[in-house]
């Protein structure tokens, strides 16, 4: 089976079609997924989706876009919410200097608080970075020096150097539909170099649908297309890629209990 390690099932894009989304995911061989929290004010909705479905888990966190309004300076609230059985990760968090929706200092403070929560809870950190690679890597390294934590760079689209530094810190690399885009040759070269035992796949749905669905609403079923592309890059059968990335997911997201069956 495949695991969609990062999607946003609470977003309005899925409000009228969530049962259909789940059925199509199951039919595509997607047996588990993580629906990602981007605002603490939405956590109850995110958690409810996970609670209602056996093979869906969730995270708790504040996206860097929301750091000005909902960013956290203290890990305690994250830790409290992370005690729930369905919460398997901290985030998404990180830095996004592309849109500057929140001041950089607010993003950085919130990022560090999320790292502290991940370290204390023993849960993986889900990192978002866009046009902020130098600061992202610097903060991760500084925080690693204070105490180990695990995690991944989600929707990876950065340089090979960033991938190498993340791997050196013990992080995983999660690949989205971007890898299928015509102009993503540099990313495909990076994917070829990342060890198979450190790769995950995701949709980031409803965004970034892979070819041939590009331009449409993304959904977890489409992670199969991303996985097929990654398998081709790695020179292995899709079944081997599915086994490896699923094993990697359950190794990293150790709180998620491995089960047989589909996502819904």
C-alpha cells in the first residue's frame, strides 16, 4: 500500500466530497494518510476527520503563514494537544519567505517552539520551507545541538545541498507531485540521490496535483502518480517503492499503528 504522508482533508475543497475522496484513495491503493493541521483554531476539525477513520492520523501545528495570528512561543499548548492518540506529528511548521504572510521573526519563534514540542513529545517535526532554506537549516542545526529530534522536510523542492544537510541531521525527505512537473529536473536529480530508506511520498492536497492531473484539485489518490514517478527515478518497481515509503512512514511516525486495509 501507499501512504499519503501530508494532505489537508479539513480544507473547504473536500467539504462536499470527503467520502468520495476516501473511496478513490482506497481504490488507488492508498491505505493510510496524515491530515495536517495549519492553525490551532482548526485543530478540532482536523482531529475529528482522523477520529472518524481508522487509517487516518493527524498532526498539530501552525503553518508559518499563520504565525502572526496563531504562532506559538511556548510548546505547552502543542504538547497538550499532541497527547491525543490520533496526533502523530508536530506541524506543519517552518519558514516561508516567499509570500511573507507573517513576519520572519514570528515565523522563527513559532518554528523553534514547534521543535521544542517535537523534541519533548518524541514526535516527528513536519517542516515547511520556501525561499528560506538558509534560515531553516540554521535553525534546525541550532536546535539539534540542544537535543535530538526527528522529522521530515515536506513537499521537498529545495536544492540537493539542503537535502544532504537535512539527511545529515537524521531527517526524512517527502516528495510531492512537483517531482512530475516538466521543469523539475533538478528535483528529480536530488530524488535520485536520496537514500530509499529516507523517502516518503505525499500529495499536499488539495494543492500540487501531479501530472497528468496538474491544474486540478489534488487528492490522496493521486499520490500513486507521484510514487510511480519516484519509482522510475530510483529505477525500481512501483511495488518496491510503495513498500519502502510505507515502511519509512511507520518508522518515522511511530505513534501511528500499522494496520491492514484502506484509508476509510
